[in-house]
C-alpha cells in the first residue's frame, strides 16, 4: 500500500510517498516559492538508499495546482517511482490546527473543508495553506481517499484543568479560546517509539517528550495519553524557540502599547519573529550560537542559558504532574543533534534520579539513542522524529 503524505503551506508543498508494506520512503520533495517570480521544486528519489537521486526544477509556479502537478509528473510515469497515479492508495494531509472538532484522523469531505475554513482565525498562518493543498489534491486525485491528520490531535486528551486558561469563561464558550498544543504528531510518534523500544505497553507508559527544533514544545504523557503540553491556543506559548518568545507576562502587550505605541500586530510580530534565541542574541540557529559562545559572545551564552533553563523548569513541572516518569525523550533539530542543550536542560535533575551518560550523550542520534546510565531511575532517550511516517501510519490505519 502506497501512501502520499502532503504538508501544504501558504507558499510551499512538502510531500513524501511511502510504501507502507515496509515503511520505506519511495520519494520525497519540496515545492517552494509558489506564486513568486521563480519557483523551485526539489525531488529526491529513494532518499534513504545508496541509489538516492535528486532532481531540481526552477520555473514560475503560479499556484498550488501547478506545483502539485509538477510533483505528480515526477512521482508517476516512465521515470517515476510509480507508473500510475492509481497506485497511490491514500493521501494523508498534515493539518496544524484542527480546533476542538477535528481530533481524529478524518476522511476529507466538504464538511471537513468547511470546518477547517471556520477555524482559520485560530491558525491564520497555516490552515489556509493546508486548504489550498487539500483542494488541489481532491481535484487531481478525485478517487483516492484523503485523510486529515491534525497536529493538535494528540493533545485532545488534556483534561480541562490543563487546557483551560483562567480567563472569563465566555471566551471559551463563545470562541473556544483554550490551550490546544502543537507538534502532536511528533510527540505521539516518539512517545510510542520509546514505549516500544523500552518494552512497555503504551497504555502503561508515562513520559516527557521534548521537541526542540525551530519551534519547541514539551508534552507530559500519562498512561499513553497526553495530559499537559507547553504550547497553547497558538504555537507561541511555552518554551524559548528560534524566534518565538515562549511564555511572557501577558501584561507585556498593554505595557508596550502604552509606552512604545506598539499595535497588537507589532507585538505579535515581535513575539513570533523577533524574540526567542534571535531576540536575545541575534541568531536563531543553535549551531551559530555555539560558534559564537566559543568566540566569547556573552549574549549567545545568555540565549543558551535562557532556553535550557526554561526547558529544565518545564521538565521539572511535568515530573510533578506525572509523579512516576518512565522516560524523557528528546527530538527534532536541536533535540537530536545538540548534546550541550540536552546536558544543560537536564542539569540538576540528578536529585530526581536522572543520571546521564555524558559519553553517550555526546553522540549524534541518527537512530534511537539511550543517554541515561543503567542506574538512572528515569530512562532518557534521543529519538529522531518522523512526522511523515506517523501521518502515513495514521492514514493507512484509517483507510484500512
Ligand atoms: P527543525 O525545526 O526540527 O528542523 O530544527 C531546526 C533547528 O535545529 C535549527 O534552527 C538549528 O537550531 C537546530 N539544529 C539543526 N542541526 C543542528 C546541529 N547539528 N546542532 C545543533 N543544532 C542543530
């Protein structure tokens, strides 16, 4: 069974075709700069094998339909990884925000499209791009079942005490203002992988998953269900990220409006695009920050300290929420590659039984890697995330 996973953004489409008989990646690609003067398509065939091949196209790509058609021409046909479109059994669409109603993988129909349109105010940067991808895919693959898999789905099990803000109740009643959580596909994937590797049934597994990429979030999972997470109604709340502030005092908005005449758009842009690591030291890539620290840059050191201290505070609070913790799992660009961030984020947790094998921790993790010592009472793992595979699995299970 072949499943095509589509992650359609406002000006880009990421895709991956998987053979779900053995979960291998047949091809993957990225269409970028849709609607700009010159668009780009990068297509990789059998990317995880020795026969990997890359094809690059540069040409105007006026809209999502043109972009997707170009991709399909590379995926299918004489030189494609499948001979005909009809070999694709199902399509899984990544959706950042499913609101309160869309939380299970769901077959795309007109009602689903309407619901996604309704919740655009909750995810103005993401859902319009997803809808563009869905419309085109429904047109080009009219007979293929299409499934939406929501990034908010994994956190739908949060109890009200964790998802409610202490705000006037009518904001929830009338506008569904509450915490939703994001990166759910990633948190769910690494939590399940960890349970499988450690050999525990997921229904009995308690863990803290730490997704540290450009966006960063943390989730507490108790007995196989998410019970708390760091992101909120938008992906801004919680940890310190590449350009996003994470938690700040909400009075900041009013203070900046009064004292610096900033509009709500100004503050929103500042908190999302000009804050986090970048706000503190001018750099948002951890590799650059480490290089700058080596050169004695104090602001870079401060940025690392602020991020890792926040990580540690959240890990500690999720330990308190969970009680017993089987595992702490790191993933994504920083979580998988940066042993210094892992080391600093776990510092001081020895008194809770977290013991790190620093030799193991210093390794890069292309495969799941255990970084805790044998006598650590909580296992600590680095597990590479694979959101496309998780979406393909959900799509396959749903269609079957
Ligand atoms: P992601 O959003 O998961 O793709 O993660 C992207 C971020 O991961 C980048 O902005 C970097 O900060 C970080 N990153 C990627 N590779 C490395 C590395 N080798 N060492 C440290 N950080 C890395």
